[in-house]
C-alpha cells in the first residue's frame, strides 16, 4: 500500500466523502432531467393519441372511418419539423392508413401492449410509441399507433456524458484544494515536529509556540509544553539530588578518613584509640542511616513502592513509635502528652505510615529543648482523621518553612551545630504523604513552637 502523508490522508478522506455527496447530487440531477423529459414526451404522445382518436368515427355498418383530411392537415409531413408518426390498423392488424412521414416504413404493432409506452426503433431512429384499440359496441374494430422521436432524449445523454466527464475532474480539483487547506491546517503539527527535534537532554528549555487558534492542536502543544516542564523539573531535581547526595556522602567519609589519618601519625594510648574508633563507628552508623534514607527516597521517586491497603490502628502505631524513642525523651527529660479520646482506624500502608510518624516524632525530639514538651493529638471529623504533633523547641523561621521538605535542607544549621541530621527525614515524609494521599502542613515560630498536621481523608483511604 502507498504511504500517504498526514496531509494527503486528510485530503483523501475529504474527497471520498465529497465524491459520495457529489455522486448523489449528480444522480439526483440526472434522474430529475430524465424524469422531466420522459414525462414531456409521454404527455405529447398521449395528446396526439387523443387528437387522432377524435378523427375516427364509425358508419352504419360499424366500420370505422378516418377523417383523413383533418389529421393530415396537422403538419405531419416532415420528420424534422414535427417528428410524430401515426398509423391505423384494422381489426385484422392490416395497415389502413399512416402519416406521410412514415413513407415506406410501418410502426410495429405489439400484442397485448395496448395503452403502454414502448421504446422501439424505426430505421434506427429511437422512438417511443403507444397503441390503443379502437372499440365499437364492445368489439375491437381497429388499432391506432402513435409514436414520437426520442431526439429530446439527446439532452439526457449529453447531460450523462457531461456528468461522467466532470465528475473525476471535480474530484481532482477537490483533492488539490483539500490538500492545500489541509497543509495550512496542520502547519502547527509541522512546528511541533521541528521544535521537538531540537529538544535533547542538553536542551530542555525549548518550548513549542502555541497556535493562535485555541483548538485541539493548541491543547496538544500546551500539553507537550507542560510535559516538557515536568521533565525538565524532574531532571533538575535529579541533578540536584545527585549533587546533594554525593556531597552529603563525602562528608562522613572525609571525617572518617581524617580521623584515621590522625590516628596513624603517632602512637597513642588506648583511650585515644577507643575515642577515635567510637567516633568513626558513629559516623559509619550515620552514613548507613543516610544510605538507607537515600535508597528509600529513590524508591519513592521512581514510584516502585507498592502501596498496601490494610487496617491501621493509629493509636497503637503512634505509641509504638514513642516507645522506640523513649530513651531519647528520657535523656532530654521531654514530657510527652498524647491526647487520644477514642480509637482511630484508617485503611492505608502500615509500614509507610509508621515511617511518617517515626520521622515526625524523631524531629520533634531532636529540635525540642531539654525539659520541653511534645503534644500528640488525634481527632476525627465527618470526613477526616487529623493528627497533630507539636513541640516547643527551636522553631523554624518563616522564610525556611517552604523549604523544609526539600532533600538535604536543614534549617538554621549554624545556630544549632549540636543538632545532627541529614535533611532527608521531612523530604521522605512529604513523598510518603503524596504517595498515600495524606495532606501535610506545618506552622512554626522561632523559639516558640513547631506544629505538623496530617489529615487522613477517609474517602481516599478507604
């Protein structure tokens, strides 16, 4: 099969539908003209038949007589002037009389064909004739045959030939016109092709110009541009993530290497060795924790985590996570206030929700002052279950609030060098909340409080 371009396919489909419509119109015109000519010829033959029947009479012997002088005076002498032919037969089907323009020819008399229009020929001249029986006192005494030349039908034949010749010409013309306008219509498609060919991994800034008409191609161009924006944003995040991850991983490795180099410069006592080795072990633990978080974050970024749907008892899950951090809360003498007025259940992924609670509780403990207080609360509305966790620790500045969910971002590190962290915890929390369709928000004031709110929508989680 031929490989048509999109423009030619549009033009081809257009002329297929156009050709069907034109063929219907042509057939309608042809049949209307044919019907009109047929009707005209039949009416004239019928009129001539009635005229000549009036020229027939019967005598006292029931023999029909023809008023020859009257019907011959009606100018039937020339076939070119008035091509009407008349012929009379007796009851034995013998010719009695005929119009002079028949000369030596005779009209055919058909059996059982009275009062029916018949197409025939006379010396190769196409005719239409009608015959009728002449009846006197219930008996057939003769026959009258009237015929007329079908030269008027030439207009029908001419029209038929004209339509057959013009039909393919019109289709060719329609194809060229349709192809021209199709080319103009799909011009934005060509722009999309040309622009998309310029977009590479090193050039993601190029965008497709939007067409002036806000049609389907406008929507397509807009959607492609939005897709490119998302791709560019994802690649930028990937680059930033890779850069930040490599930087954060190099830091503990550099610390471990530096510590080891210090140890081997000169002999040291056992206590110094133990201190440096324990320090290196803590850095290795921090490195392992960071790698685990990076792997977890990468898994969520690639959306490879399968979300389970199971019944979660939120009260127990929160209390389990508080137990895990009981040693830290006791060391900092932090008071934990858990306000659970009833039992709360949701349908979600128990493991992922546990990670969210664990990171939020860990952060609250980490950024709380000694002898501080952490409040945890669960409450229910008609459509949601709301969890809040608030501490009265160091707080977050207003300009940092919209950055705390970014990977590796840590607020006010210089003023709190004693607070260790990777800056990945809240980033993981945000990814998991998006994955589980949990709304998360934060409000904070420096040195006063920080409050995180999770909203579990019952309609989405069931």
